[in-house]
């Protein structure tokens, strides 16, 4: 499940790009912080910020369709 959060700390580092998150919003997936623009399916690169769910396998993020394949 993707959690949208306004609460940030100085320690918030994006799991996708490794950079500090200074944006107003961040996303949390499995307790990992992400920039909104960095949370994308690793196969089709669709943005997952507007999705209710995403899937992880071996530290890769997938949309529902690509995870099912």
C-alpha cells in the first residue's frame, strides 16, 4: 500500500534516487520514502503516485499488470 505523507524529517532519503526529499509530499512504500516522481514501475515506467497499490519483488517496484506477468 502506498502512503502519502506530509510529515518529513531531515533523514528522509528517496529509496529510488538516493537524494534527500525536500518536496512538500513524499510517498512511503514498505517504510521506504520516495519522491513522488521517483515511484514508477520498473518495467513500464508508469507513475505510481496516483495508484492505491504497487508491488515489490527483490527490491523492484511494479504496477499491478507487470507484477502479474
